[in-house]
C-alpha cells in the first residue's frame, strides 16, 4: 500500500488494536511532520558549524565534501519546512484538490541542489587528486564526524517514524539526505584515519569522489519520485489491483472499468466506473457505491474516491480520449 498504516491509540479502556479516528490520525501526522522539518533544520545547522571548524583545521577535501552536503541540507530542509507548511494547508476555493503538490516541488528542488553539490565535489576531489596535500588535525576531524554520525542517526530514526505515520514524500526525501550523510561521515572518518595514520593522501579525494557519486545517485531517485507525483503517475500496480479486487468482490457489481489514480502529497485520488444491473433504482446504485467507497477508503485512508455508476452493457462516456 502507498498509505502508511493507521496510527493506534493505546490508553485506559482503549484496546491496542483499535484504530484512532481519522481526524486524530491527521492531527498527529501534521504535528510530526512539522517537528521533523524543524528538527532537520536544527541538526543541519549544528553540523555546518562543527564541520566548518573541522575543515579549517584539517584542510581535508573529504571534510569539505561533508560540509558542503550539510550546507545543502540546511537549504533543502529549510525549503522542505516551507513546503510541508504549504502542503498541509486545507483545500480552498482556488485549490480544490489541496496543496499537496508543494511536497514533490520541494523534492524536485532538493534533487537539483543535491546534484549540484555532487558536481562541485567531483571538481574539488579531481583537483586534490592532481595536487595532493597533507591532512592536519585529523583527531579533530574524526571527532566532529563521530558527532555528526550520532546526531544524524537520531534524526533519521525520527524521520523514519514520521514517514511511517504520515506517508510524507517531503520528509522521506529529506531523510534520504541524512541517510546518505551517515555513509558520507563514515567514509570521511576512514579517509582521515588513512591520511593521518598511514599517510595515504589519495584516500581523502577518493572518499570525496565516492561521496559525490552517491549523492548524485540519491538526487536522481528523489527527482524521479517527485516527477512521478507532479505528472500524476498512476499508483503502483499492486494498489490498483487492490482497488479492483475490492470493487469486483461486491456481489451486486457486474464489472468495473476506467480506473484512474494519482497522488498529491499525502493525498490519493481514485476514480472508476461500476457496471450495475440496469434495472435497479438510483437509491440502490448509490448504496452499493457507498459500500465500495467505504471499503476503498479503509484500504487508502486519505483517499478521495469518486465512483460513476453505469448500467450493465451500456458504454459510459469515456473519461479521457481514446
């Protein structure tokens, strides 16, 4: 499923398996998304200050690569904070489908920033390969990178919890940066130790090149996911089959067709046609549609479902050109 599992209330007189009401789940998701966005900006800002000191003391291009990545994290997480705030705004007269597209727009912007940082790091690392320089203050650099790993790991764990509850693409994209940071910081530590203890000066730029390639790969993944949502890509085939199975399982449904789906931020939009007995009343057809809609919404809690009823054997007006 593309939707996160519903949150559960656990308290006096409330069974652990009882789902929290939809309004309560949404309110909790909103609070978590805002806290995760603020936490990301705060952690990235602290790491920028620490890594700046480490870079000035070591003159390591690997440390510089980590510093550049953290600088971009500050910018990207700041954009993400604004995007999440915009995406959580309710639908209004001019935005009847809500503001969910703000999330993939932020993800696309982050991908551009990350890709640019990857190109910059490749340039700096190539220059250091041609003109190697000794690393100084390696102990300070290792200590700062260790601090970065601890803070980043705590942030990634919290972001993972928020994504499971809210299904936010913006928080998920932001988390990709910090997961990459964990590997980056480990690589920087390895480069610093190799340069200071074994005098292997080439390890430092090689680590930076590896970081740049990995960052570029992450940028492509974020870009692709964001473009899919902006271009209204259909839900995964597994989810489409789930919707079809729900509709066809109803004993009074003869068939269904023209299933169309898309996502916008945390929201999902689903519409399809049902073929029903042409002799039944409008009230009966409405009842059947309501029953199926309720089942689809249980599978996709934040979905907006639109169902059109067709008499069996009568071709409805196609919802898109053939």
